[in-house]
C-alpha cells in the first residue's frame, strides 16, 4: 500500500515533502495508518487530537494513545479537550454537528498558528461510498453523488482511493496498534446503521457491489461535469443581467429538456429549494403572470416574457431634503443636487431629473410610492395613477415594489425616480433656476 500511496499523492499532487501539514488523528486504524504512511513517505506533519469527552475513560485512553504515537513517530502534537455536550446545547445542534464545528474551528486556528499548508484527514473509499449513499437517502442532486473531494479548501483526503480492507492489510503488515471506538459498533446513527447492517447485508449477496457502485458514481460524476459545462452555456445564452436584476427568458426554459435541473441550479445559490422550483414550473406551464416566490433574501417574479430574479425589497428609511442640501443619498444610490442657470443643457436621461426650482415647495420627501399616488407624467395634461403608469411601462413587480417618489411639502409627486418627472415642475421658458439631480 505504501508504494500505491506515494504514487497517488505524487500523481494527484496532494502532498509535498517541502510543506508541512496538520494530521487529524483520532487513534483509530484509519488515522493511525495515515500517520504511518505520511512518516514513511517523508511528508512533514504535526498531529492534532480532539478529546470530545463523550466516552469517559475511553476518550482519555484515546488521548494517551495518540500522545505516545506522536512520541514514537517523532512528531509534534496538539491536543484539546472540548465541552461538546454543552456547546451542542448552547447552539441547538446535534452532538455530531457540535463536534464537527469545534474540530474544524480549532484546526483553522492551528493552521494559522503553525503556518501549515492544510489539514490531512483519513477518509477512505468506504467512507466515500457511505457519504454518497447517505446523500441519496436525503434526496440529493447530482453533486451529492460526487461525494468528498480529495482537496477542498484546506482539507486534504489522500486515502480516498483505498478501502478499509487495504488499510487493515497495511496494519497487519506493519504490525501497528490502534484504538477501537466502541460507539462505532452502535447503529443509532444513520452512517453506523448503513456501515454495520445495510452494507454487510448487501455484500453477502454480491461481493463486487462496492467496486461496481464506485465505478457507477465515478461515471455519474463525469456526467455531472458535462451537465455543468452545458448549464453554463445555457445560462449565458438565456439569462440576462441588468444591474442586480436577472431575467430568464421563459421560452429559453420551456423549450429545453432537463428544465427542472436548469432552473434549480440557476436559483439554488439564491436560497430557493427544489419544491419551489417545481411550483415555479407549474405556474409557468399554466401561463399565470404576476406570481412571486421568495427565499430569505431574494424573489422570483413570473412576468409576461421572463422569470425575473432580484433581491427582496429592503427596509427603506424616508429621506427629507431641504432647499440647501447638496446631496440625496439612500440605500445604494447617491445623487448630486446642483443648482444651474435656466439656459443649461437639458439632461433627458431617465435616471436623472431637471426641475424648475422655484416651482417646488420645500422640504422634499423621498419615499416609496403607494397605492393612490398620482402625478402628471411629463408631456401629459391629465393626472395618472403611478400604479397604472408603471403597468403601462411593463415594470416587473420585483422592481415596481421598490420604486421611489420625490414629493414636495404639499405631498405632490415631483419625480418618479428613474422614470419621469411631473409635468407641473418641468423647466419652462420662465424658469429662473434649475434643480438638477445627477446620479453619481
């Protein structure tokens, strides 16, 4: 196994003799075997052992064993004891999750303290198989079949190609001792149940099933890579971006196979789940318009031609403007407020506004529009409800909800920001001073 191990870490460039690593050591056969493989491969490392205090004297025995192992191998070791049950209770998480959080938080601290190049862990092929099957039982997408990566962030797993049998054979050959965790024989956790009862039962009927499953998962992983390559091309062709808003053409989704997966992988990074994706597709096929779907921070609006994705409307604090103010600032936008002579060049861009300063009653109030608001859009003689104005412009709901208006001291709408000024406050031949709102 040693020769295969050295060949593997060299071929995959997982470990380097010129660097130093942190080995997570439990005292079990897997991590002890990995420690001896690293030593024989001349890979510099120090060890870290977590005493979670969950098995009383047995946990203390593990700690003593790994301290003696470090002395035997001539490597430094860091040991830390944790109040795991207390942490789990305070955080409202399972004991397993608490142990994981405590372990990796401490590992990160050790990496920085000793300037190490990664944490080496002893996950092997059997662990990989169990992880993939557990993901399937939980209801995973294609990435759940990928299992654990050999390198992810600072975590390195050099034993993934090797089985538990390989490690046990190495232990017999090298005649080394290890510690058995008595909790591994209990089947009260899903992984232990799978390991102790389900997989052995299947193996009795088909000894080759583990190898066959690993080959199947490898092929599916490669298929997944092809999917994501095609997904990126589809997204580039059909999802358009305007600022923080994304627009997905309905036809670009309806006319392709695998639309559920395409929609899911577009929306998942924004907090949407698989059930919501199914609901969105149902609405899409029924031809309904105006439906909204929300995650914690984002919203999808089913519009006439597009699915529109954007951030949910944030809390907005109204802004009061005095006549002498030189800037209008709110959320993510800032406007310069300039006073110009009447003969200044006209700026007709919708994001800016030029108004007759003398026709405005101060102070001004910037707020979100509300039902019942009306104004006289520039060039019109009659009043129009802002709701109807935005509908006529086909402004999507996701954008419409955040539209703001600037009102004068009498409550009259002076400007619908980003769209139109009110005709009553436009520049005329008798204008003396221009109030110019210019977006920075």
